[in-house]
């Protein structure tokens, strides 16, 4: 089974959110750069047409509501 373009885009957005969080904690993100800016700068060109604010919000909400903790 292959992933759809929408699924690949969602994975890339999720990965960018994770990187943003890590880089923010390490002080590697300029204070003025938003997570949306970061996502748009890191997503490969071919997936950018699929990136919407609604998709970013849905993924952010899903991740926030399903926060996993290491035991």
C-alpha cells in the first residue's frame, strides 16, 4: 500500500512541527519565526500545494490531544 500525497504531506508537516519544537528548545529558531513559517520553509516544493492552515491546525490538534509520554 502506498501513501497518498495528502498522507505524505501530513507526515511532513508533523515532522516539521517536531523539528520546530526541538530547535526552539535548543534556541536555534529566531524569536520572530512562527511554526507556520518554519513548516513552509521546510516542506519540499512538491508538497506545498497540499499545505493549508486547516491541515496544519488539524495535525497540531491531533498531536496535542494525543500527546505521548516516555515511561
